[in-house]
């Protein structure tokens, strides 16, 4: 241990400082909410990202050894496996592990940053860049405490890749060939979409080699082993190939075959479909290809999630810049600094793919900004540490960079202090799901909007029709239809969609080449219709339902009222023509003021008690009924329905315990969601109550 150089000691010290800083800043949220029970479950905070429940479900199933077919639980995904491993070996609860994993893993990003700086001979720059990158706005948002998602390593792994590439190019040492290849294997294992970034790195190394180091055989070795690590084969096979190639490199006599190896690698890459995922991404992001095509048969038109997302549109430059660096000024300094740094050290060019991916955010796709964070942090850090050169005294040489670093950090820390994101679920909602778990069997289905899919599966261990990853227009349609149509037809659709979903798994398992149409189209055909509208209409009459193979539950949270209009969009479309139908009227507000006989419901909507009408802007509509709901002291819902005008178009509902007013047209009022979740009004032949809590209601389907 005597050989540890001064530089190594300093490197370790800087890594320790930056790592501790990154962790400490991520604990701000923890102390802000300390003791806040609504965010807790099993005496730990719950996570604050929906997708996290997906990996949590997978990890839970790995640990318990329960493996159901077609439950969509990701037991083979890297994030689930790593989580299961941590939960297994660490002395903490499962909830604690998933809550803190992002804090620890994402903070590892400081290591490659400082190591890259060390290789450039500027450790101080590394420390400053690590401090800034580890907590910069968008990187923080996507790796904060409780943000349990693949993001926790999605920047760490490519930064290690960048480090190994820079070290390989600078030193031409063999070991970096292996480190680089292993990093690709690991990165791909963790995040299969890493393809395009790896490909961009490959292209850049090729470019670099052809321009500046055409005669350097080492670079071709690097390219070949990199491509072998990237080919579209099974990860164990790729590992084996990489080891064999490395062994060949170690033999001097194989040197003349390096170009041939590179050729083989490229051919293998294309032959194994390596380019396909890149092509697919280009199609979506660059050519903006329409993702939703119709079905093969009736050419049905579904409403695509992309349509709701696309409306988010363009982000302003200021948002974009502060997400990457914390502040527009820091961002501009970072860009200038990066250009200067690249001029001084050509190898920093290899950071371009990360910056490029980050800048894709500007074209729409806010989530990409995090890729640009660490590389641009080098830019700011370089300029900050360079200022020391212009300072006359040693004291100032230390103080000037320190002050500038603090200035760069402050906007990010202010952002973090104000970024008080709630957990995905509240303790009361989880209690409902725990009761559901006690009642439902693993193979039962729960009908709920896709936003609640993963958490429901995690807390209740059931199956769902849609979730955070399965929510295309065709699968959303039946669920949207159930929630926004009358309970009688919704009940039938629930049985149909659940049984058709299971039949689909069965049939595609028996016949791998079978391509089934959407459930709704399969139903249309099976019931002898050639027009889906006719089939849907027929649900209002006597319908022979498929045989019941399992129970179906409805999970109806109160909070769904915030997204009801979006939920409705997915089924408010004529599937045959693709035309959107006239939107139903749904208005909810917590901000209202009574003024004599008039209740001002905000947004230009006024409820007149005297004339029982609602003014909606300049339009006057008569009110059919006024409903007031309240919970009595036993927490049973009571309701008072006053009929006003039998011919009225609107209903006004006042949910007194929630302090919420609803203004609904007749279709919305009669929807399953309003009838079952808001009014607890249901046909006992069709539904049975399971949990009726103020936060959420659960019903069991009886047909
Ligand atoms: Mn399960």
C-alpha cells in the first residue's frame, strides 16, 4: 500500500467529497418530508416515479420466486435483478432499498467525471464538474431520492464508457479495450435502448481514427472489439466473443488480422439486426413517422398516446438551458468552456454523442437533457478552474474558483429545495390496494387507467389490462370505454376485454406466427359484425359473454377525476372513420365562491341556484339535477339528489368532503366512473363493493 501516489490519494479524496456532496443534496427531500405519514408505507417513504413500480414488481417476484405467465412482471430485466440482489444482501427493508438506490447509484457519476479529468491532468476541474453534474437540475430530477428508475445508471454507464474510450485513445493500453467492451455489455444489459448512443460513439471513434490516427492499429482493435460487444446477440455470447477477441489481440501474430476482425464485426452487426433499433429510433424521432397504423383487418383508427404527448410541443430555450446547467448563464459558459476544452484536449470530442442526445431534447423530448449534463459540466468547470491562472496571489487562486463553483451550484440547489415532488401514491390509497390484495387472487384482473397499472400490480399483486408500458390506443380503448360509458355496457366490456386478453396470450403461445388483431376487432369479428360501431352498440342489448375464467375488479381513485377528459379521448373516437366525436362536458373545481343565489365555479362557470342553470362562458344550460355527497360519521357516503329540470343538459355535483364541484353532461353523469366512484350507485347484479374508501373505490364484477 506504500505505492499510492499523491495523485491517487487526491483522486480518491475528490471522489469521496463529490460523492458525499451528491448524496447529501439528495437527502434534502428526505428531511423536508421527514415524518410525513401520507407519503409513507411500511415505515418508509414511497417512491415518486410511476415506472419504478414496474421494476419493484419484478424484484419482488424474483425474491419471492413467484413466476406467473403473462403477468407482465419484469423478472428478467436488469433493474429488477439488481434491485433483488441489493434487497437480498443488504440489511434494509425492500421499501428502503428501492427508495435509496437512486441516491447511491446516480452519485457514482462523479467517478468517471473525476477519472476523465485526471487523465487530462486537471483534477480540480474534475471535482468542480462532478459537483455540478451530480446535482444539476435535470440530472437531479431524474435521479433524486425515490426516483427509482433505470435513470439511476443511465448516465453513469455511458460516462464510464466515455472514460474508457478517452483512456483507450490516450494511452493505447490493452486493458482499456476490455474495460470499454465490458462497459458496453453492462450498459446494454441495464438499458437495451443504449444502442443508438453506443453506435454514435463508434461512429465518432471511426471518424477520429480516419482523420487523425489512420495508421494506428490500436484504434482498429478498439473499433472491432467495440462492435463485437454491440452486435445483436445474447449477452453471454457477446461476452464470450469479446474474451476471445481480446485473447487474439494478445497474440502478436494476429495483428495482421485486425482489419478482417473489424470487417467480420461489422457484417455480424448488420446480420444480427444490429441496425434495426437505430433505424426504428430514427423513424420515430427524426422522420416523425406515424406510430399508430390501423389494424390489418378493418383498419381501425385508435387514439395514440403520442398525440397527447406531442401536444407538449417545443420547450423554451431557457428551460432547456437551465435543465442542463441550472441557469442560462452557466449553460452558455459551459458551451463556451466545452469548445475551449476540446480545443485544448481533442479527446473531449468523444463527449459529443452525449451532448447531441441531450440537445435532442430541444427538438421535443425533455427527458433527454440529462445526457448533456455531465459533459457540459466539464465546460463550466474548465473555465472556472482556469480563472485561477489569472489570480495574483495563492489565496485568490483558491478563492476565485471556489466562489465561481458556488455560484454555479446555487441555482441548482435552489431548484432542489423547491422541487418537492409528491410520492406517486398516498398512504390511504395504498391501504385500499392492500385490502384489494387480500381479496383478489394473483390471476385476477384489475381494471384501471394505465397511470395506476404498475402501482396496482406492485401493491395488490394482480394483473392489469394497461400500464405505464402497455398503453397504445388499441389497448387503452376498451379501458377508456369501460370508465366513461354506462356501467351496464362497461361491465360487459370488462368481461370481454379480460377474457380476450387472456385468450390472446394463449393463442399466440400455441401459434407463434399468429398475428392477432386488436381485442376490439377480434370481438367485432367474433360477434359477427363488420362494423365496430355496430358491435359496440350491440352491447346495449342482450350479449352472450365469454366464459368467466377469473375475477375482475375496478379500481376507481378519486384523483382520476383530474384526468377524466383525457381518459375519455381514447374511446371518444369513431374507430371506423378515425373521427373524434364531440367531447363530453366534464368540469371539476375546488375553487368556488357563493354569492347569494349564485355559486361562482371559476373559469367563467356560474351555477345559479335560483333558476337552476349553469352559465358556461356565454352559454346558458339548464341543470337536470343537483347532487350533494357527504360522508357520515361512519364514513358512509350519503347523497342528496334534487331533480331540477327533467329536460336539463347538465348535472351539478358537490362533493362536500372533498370541497369539489363537478359540472357534467348526461353522458358523463351516467358513466361508470361517476356512478361508481362518485355516487356509489350501482346495479347489484353487475357489481359488488369491495372497498369504499374516500380516496378510492374498488368493485368486483359479478358477470
Ligand atoms: Mn403477479
